[in-house]
């Protein structure tokens, strides 16, 4: 989580909050592009652009947190926000996702540790397709969790992948 927050803060200092111009549906599409790239590399076994897959998982965490922030801000909120103003919002969103992960880990007994990174990729893509469907339904669901829960799950699946990457280095 620290790596994700650090990168978000540095990019905010470089670019400001230009990402705020993106509607939640555009952030969903950006997430889809990153997840699709990861799956493509997993399937081909080769990549031609040096951007790391691990970096894409960090991007999945960060863009999901940005989407969660966008869902909470109203139209009157200025596009450009100070890093000191947006950073706590970002940290709050990743911490909420982490807290949810800890609750689920209690019930599931950390079953994710026996999963493959490629399964996390597939689950993220599934969540994104569900989010796109809900967005197409104007955010309405009948019995399903909403968009926020989907973004939180993406954060957690991406975090699981990042933990597995880190563990494989040690």
C-alpha cells in the first residue's frame, strides 16, 4: 500500500489532479486497459513495452482509489486540488479497501495465498465488466453490490498480486 500511496503523491506533485477531469466510466475504462494488458502479457508470455506488470497492478490500485474519490466528489468540487487535500482522501479509500480485505481474510482464511496472479487478473477483469454493466444501468442494481464494492475488490485483488510479487522476490 505504501508504494501505491507514494507513487500517487509523486504523480500528484508532477501532474496535479488532472485525472479529476475523467468521469468514473473513463476511469473504469482505464482500469480495463491496464488489466487487459496484464492478461495479454500473461497469455503471450512476452511483453514488448518495458512497463512492468507489477507497475500495472499498482496502477489498478491507484486508479480504483481515484474512481472511488470521484464517486464521492460533487460537480462543484474544483478539478485542481492541492496534494495536501487529495492525499488524505486517497489514503482513506485504500485504507477502507484494506479494512474490507482484513474482514474477508478472516472469513476466507487467506485463501488468496494459494491463488495464481493470473487468477487475480481474471477476477479484476470480471469486476470491471460488472462495473461497466452497472454503469450502463445508471448505477442501479437489483441484488448486487454496487460500483464502490467493485472498485474496492479490484484494489484488494491488485494488492494480493503485489504481495505475491514481493514474496517471490524474497
